[in-house]
C-alpha cells in the first residue's frame, strides 16, 4: 500500500508539473513515452513477436511530438497494414497501432486543438468514474443486483458501475461548464464515463486472455502503464470526436 501511495503521489505531481508548464513539446514527449511503454506492454498482451512493428511504431510515436498526431496515427495503421500484406504476416501485428497508439494520438490531438484544461476535464470524468465505482462497488456490491457486471471482470458489480458513471457524469458535467453549455457538457461526460468503464473492461479481458495479473511492472504498486491508462484509451477518442468533430 505504501509503495502504491508513493507512486501515485509521484505520478500526480509529475502530471501537475507538465500541466502547469503546458508546453506543446513537453506534453507531446510525455504522450510519446506513454505510447511507447504502452505498446511494449501490449506486445505481450496481444502476443506480438515481430519487433520490427514495435520499433516502427515507437519512432512514429516520437515523431508525433513534431507532427500532426492524427496524421501519425493514420500513417501508422496503413504502413503496418501494408507490411502485413506484403510479407504475409499475422494480422495480429496491426493491434499495436490501434491499441494503444491510436487513442493516445487522438488524446494528443485533442490537446493541440483545445487546451490543457480539456485534458483536465477528461481526467476528472475518468478518475471520478473509476474511484466511485470502486468505493460504491466495495460497499454495495450485490445489494440490488444478484449478478456481477460481466464474466470478463467478475469483481465489477452493477452497483459500482452505475454509481461510478452517475457520479462521474455529475462531476464531469459541472467541470465541463467551463467549456460548453450544460446539455453538451452532460452528454460528453456521460459518454466518456461509460467509455472509460469499457476501456477498463477491455484491458481486463486482454490480461485474462494473456494469463497475467498486470500489463507490466514499470509502476511500483500499480502494475504497468496500460493498467493506469486503460479507461482513457476508450474515453479520449470519444471526447476527441465529440469536441473536435461534433
């Protein structure tokens, strides 16, 4: 518990520093490092053995610091697809370009096109949903629903999921008023909150399929990078779509 707490404090402090500095290149570097570490962990989860794809995508992640992140994401998917077709490789190789690279590139593009405050809003929604889902689930699991949320993650309860989404949406809607009127703030908060639940569920499925408890061990007491950002990998693309495109 002590190790987990220390890691949390260090991570929060570091993210706050990056947020306060609010430099496009520093933020880009942080996202690139997270993407590279996440892809390294995803190699194991997806059972990707071809290192050439990882190295290429790692270079592309680094280039996103100086280029359009959406362009980087699109080129990455297309080049890996072409590589698979030309050399008749396993289709599974394209997994890393979709998870976690694509969502992180959309997150970076969201930052480019809006403000650091928008990223803060995303963090509030996801963090509130995750935290209150845990608290409510721990105290009220199976009080109202006999079955758990789903077989993929047996420890998740309907009570926890619903409670987390409700509170995440409420808090997110309040913070979102700094950017939009209430209807749009509520819509984005609600959709992103639900997406975060399934982002966490998707990561749980990958780990269960791979037979591992954590995606990695780079973060003492927390596991791997993907263990910390899984909800954001689903929430960020939806926020990007609703804010940038809608």
